[in-house]
């Protein structure tokens, strides 16, 4: 039996008698041909010509930045705005130092002043300076939060906008309290009896 393949069509005139050995050879040959047909890849993906695929040269810098941007900056700014808002409400070490400095300056300058001026210079100036420092932190929190809310793209995670909104609320509340304290709207300075 000839097992070479040719492109020519041949006509078998008489079937060959099958023996046990020949049927095993034919089965093995058919299994090998089927396995080779299944293992042969169609066309590699890198050579496929698909009209929908994007070419890196056709992407704009903005589109490429939008695809690779993860929103870390916006998330960080949102957290910073919330932290600044909380600091504006609770007070800072800087505000404490400025307040103590104003108290000391008031004590030095008002040693021979009347009691009303001493109260104003020792306590009033210290309260106002603390309110001013806290107001600066509140304003920074509010501006940062508003920038994050305005500039954040819709594809950013929801938590970024939520934290920025919380920072804006804390910053606004801190600013309101600082302005009220600075202008003595909530508590006025104590007065002397004379």
C-alpha cells in the first residue's frame, strides 16, 4: 500500500483487503490528521486585520492620559480637603501658638492700661487670631473641595466626590464659625463693672 499523498485524483478500482494491521494504521493516521488540524492556529492575533482596533499613533495625548489616569490626585485632594475641614473645626497647633503669642504681647503692652483695654489686648486679640488661623484652614478646605468637585470627571469613583463634598461641608462650617468668632457674633468679650 502506498501512503504518500499526491494532488492527483485517483480512482480505486478494487478495495484492498483489510487486515488487523492496516486498520490500526488507518485509525492512527486519521487521529494524527485530526489532531494536527485542531492544533493549527488560525491567524495570530497580532497579524489580524481588524478595522475596530486602535492604533497607538492615532490616540491623542488627552485620550491616552484619560485611559491611564487612575484618579489618585483627585482622591488625595478630596481627603486633604476633608482633613483641612476637620482641622479648621478643632483648631491647630499653629492657632494655639499664635493665640499664646497675642496673649503675651497683650500682657506686655497693657500693664498700665485700664481693665477694658487689658481684656481686649490679652484675650480678645488672642481669640481673634485663633479664629483667623482656623478661618484660613477652613477656606483652604473649602477651595480644595470645590476644585475637586468641579474638576472631577464623571468616571472617577463615587467616594472621591463624597469625600470632597464632606470636605466642602466641613470647610464651610469651619469658615462660618471662624467668621462668627472673629467678629464676636457668638460670644462677646467680657466687660468690666466700672
